[in-house]
């Protein structure tokens, strides 16, 4: 029987694959907004019968606002300001990147089954999704040259780390407090990234990070 958490985790997996196969910046920003929303609400559907305190409800509302609206909104403004529509020359091609993404799912399934940690059905799929998202974000950072795409890869990496923590802690709410602290740091990082991108674009008329190698004292 397909449950709500299964649908959410499949959407997260598909968003990771679409990110690896997409060259359009605006599409990547929208995909990350969707992924952020799904990652934010995933823990709520792992234990649908548990009651959350008012603080717990507030936490998930804030996390949903930051991951699905605020950070994607800042990325949208950055993409609009630098007027970059797509990644033209990635280090690894898009078809090869999709193949890597599919390979990551298989590797994640193998790792999840051989971790030696007892996981129920929902948590096993969560772990597979988490490792795939984490690996996909890391690969996106290494295989793209545009600074904006690399930042999106970093955001995906952070989503994967959060899902790993959710799968391993289960009933513990301490991971959510840690995630909220990391999320605030990430938000500040994205804001700083917008300023840096503007300066790179003004200097080089592009946001390709390979141009930074031309800087000299």
C-alpha cells in the first residue's frame, strides 16, 4: 500500500534526478523549492499519529518557510540579477549526470541495507532517499561551473544530511534543533552568496567560477 511518506520520498528522489539533468537556472530554483518543501514535511508523515507540541509545530512551519520560500526566493533574485538562464558547459554532461543519479540510488540502497542499523520500511526508504540526495548534492557541486548551481548543490547536500539525521534519530527531537541552527547559517550563507555573485558578475560578466583562477595579486 502506497502511503503519503512514500509519495513524499519519491518526489524528493525525482527532484534530485531532475536537478542533475536540468540546465536551466530557474527550473533548478523551482526544483529546490519543491524539494525543500518535501524535506520539511517528511518527518511529519513518518509518525502521523504522534502529537507535536506548539514548539514542534512552529519549528516545522519556520523550516517550511525558509526551505520552500525564503531561500528559493533569494536564489530567484540572484538568478534574475546576474541574468544567467542556463549552465552551458558543465564539467559532466547532463545525460551522464542522470546516469550517476540512477547509480547513486542503487548505491544508496546497498548502503542502507548494510549499515547494520535496524530500520523499518519507511525509514529504510528514507535512508535511501537521504543518501541519494546527499550524494546528488555533492556531485552537483563538483560537476558544475556556475556559482549558482554549486550553491544549489550545497542546498541539496544539506537536505540530504537532514534526512539522514531524521532516519537515524527517529523519535529524538534534538536533530530538529540542530537542523534549525544549521538552517539559519545556511540562510545567511545564501544571502552572502547573492552579494558575491553580483560582484563576480560585475567583474567578469559571468558567474563561472573557473574565471576566479585568473585573479592575481
